[in-house]
C-alpha cells in the first residue's frame, strides 16, 4: 500500500477520481499476497500491482466501472477460469480482489 501513496496524494491534489483494488484472499499459489494494492484513476493511470502484471488490465476495467457507478465489489480470477487465461493468470491459484472508489 505504501508504494502507491505518493500517486494517491498527487491524484487527490489534481482532483482525480480513483478506485482502489486490494488482494483480500488467495487460494493456492498467487502472484501477490493479501494486502497488495493497486490504484486506478479516472484516466486509467495505474499505481501499484495486485498480480505482478497478469490481471492488471482486467482490474483496470473493473476499477473504471467502480469509478463510473460508485460501486464496491469483489472480483475473482482463478486458474480454472477461461477469463483468467485470457488475462494471463496462469500461476495455478485464485485471487480475490476488493475494489472500491475512494472518497476523498
């Protein structure tokens, strides 16, 4: 989380809308441990990582949707999901992410 604080501070000062994605659970092997965080601003700029790069593109799409409709959600990417292969998650596990828009 600390790795994204300077970006969050800058985006807040710029008045950007931001969504935060956090790893809340993993099953099997996972690319990042619970607590890993990634922030996405309304322009699609990214800070941090929740998967070391393998699902970040899909997380950006989900985060932008959270910003647009001010929703919170849990999304899951797993080894057995066709979607996981499509976005590059092939580490053999399942990751659960909690996404929410930030309210400055």
